[in-house]
């Protein structure tokens, strides 16, 4: 009997699988703090064959992004069962070069659901579980900021009972984009160690991906703050801010329909 499912468990029907078949659709609110850190600290987090962005490409620039997502498969079934569609994540993006092409790259990322965790591993994101919160905009009442001048948002990230990051964004004016760091196709490495655990990998690929059918709301820019905290099993403070560039808010819609393999090692 042929078993189906993405990625597991695989059964005769595939109904028990953690993920629906792609394409996967995403809609969400993103809050971004862009800042500069020591470029050499970023270089130490890049694998062999991946290099810093060039000097004229702001190689020390980093984007710390919080996202409040709703996602679903092609039939949208998860939208009527919200526990399967709603999740939050926080992730750190830099720019880098691979084979003389400029990419965005996710160094660290935390999510708060199992389906988002495993879906990210399939794509190549180094996802871990965490507790992520961000202020939601409102269109009525006083229990939240409006998307407009003076709108103030807060964001927090914790994992393993420890606060890892916190920040704020205060909107000032519309902007042509929500920053420049997370604006290129993503470059990921997909790894799976051999079962012998002998230091070699059964899967070792360099892949790239980008969203399709992207729909963007107006981008807003303003002032921002960001603090990173030490934790026994994290390395965020190795890329602590030297200078905050700006904060941004934007509503984003996108679809993941697959990526491309650049190299197999």
C-alpha cells in the first residue's frame, strides 16, 4: 500500500499528516526593526561558501521581524479551524552573497506551533519553538494602536522560559518599503544528520525560495527600540545592535509554491 502525507505521519489517506499539500498561503501583520551590528559577527554565523554582503551593500545590516500570521492550504480548510491556521514567529534576517548573487538569509527564528516549525524545516528555516507576542493594530476603540502617525507597537520573544528580545515601533509616516534587508530571495541550508550520528549528513542542500502572488499593504516607517538578552542556549547577543536604523509595519500576503535547489553536498 502506498502511504501519503507531508511530511509525516504517512497513511493511506494522508489525513493525519501534519501539513496540507502546497501551495501554502500566508496573510499577516509584520513589525520590523532594522539595525546595524558588527559585520564580522554576522560572518561567523554564515556557512562555508556564503559570504557577507559587499561593503557598499551595508554588510552589518540586520532585520529583526515579528509576524502574526494566518496560513492555509489550497482549499482553505484551516481557516474554519483556526488552531490550524494561526501562529506567530520572530526571526532575524541578514543579507549575504552566494555564487555572487545577493540573498536574504534567516539566521535565527522562533515559532509557536508545531505545523509552522516543521513547515519551516522543510523550507530550510532553522526554526525553534518560542513564545512570541506583538501589539495588534485596531480600527475601532482604544485597545490598540491605529496604523498611522503615532501608532505604537510592542514586541516580545521568549524561549525556554527566558526573555530573548523586546522592541517597540512608533509609526511616523508612510514609506516606499518596509526596510531593505529582507527584500531578496531567501538562501537556506537544509540539513539532516545520518542516523549513525557520525558527523555526516544524509541531506545537505543549499536552496532558495521566494513568495509568489505577493500582495502588500502600505508600509509605515518610524522610530524603534530593540533589546536582546543572554540565554544559555541562544546566540542572539552575538549580533547585538550598534545602531537602530528604523522600525516598520506592513500587512503582507504571500504564497509558497516551492523553491529551487542550488547545490547538493
